[in-house]
C-alpha cells in the first residue's frame, strides 16, 4: 500500500477512499501499515498514521513486535526520537 515507499499523498488518498485499509495486515508476518512504514524509515507516514488516531500504536506483528521495535530492529532509532518530539508538539 505504498507505506514502505514514502508516497505520502498516495497513502492519504488511499486511506481517504478506503479507511479500512489501515486495519489490514500482511499475510505472513501480520505487519500493520505502521509496521511497514516504520521498517522502511518513513517517518512522515508513521506520523500520519499515528495522528489519525484510528491505528492502534500497540498492535503486534507475528513476532510480538510493536512498530517502534521494528523501526529499531531496522536501525531507524532516530525515528523513535523524532516521532516522540512530534507527538509532544501535538499535545501542546
């Protein structure tokens, strides 16, 4: 669903047309769109999904990993810091 490629406008368009896509997972690993975006370092898409509020940030994949665990596994540790900063800005 373009989560891993960083096509923000395409992702927004797809989610506007079919909001249920946000709840779909991959067949084998049960990666959510949040897992896929995080694994590929797509911070803008991660923030879009988290800001939307309809995605569960605590959902687990087949390996019992949350999205930020996947991002750290793929060496996107900075994503965790940037996302937390943006969340704090949203709460202000």
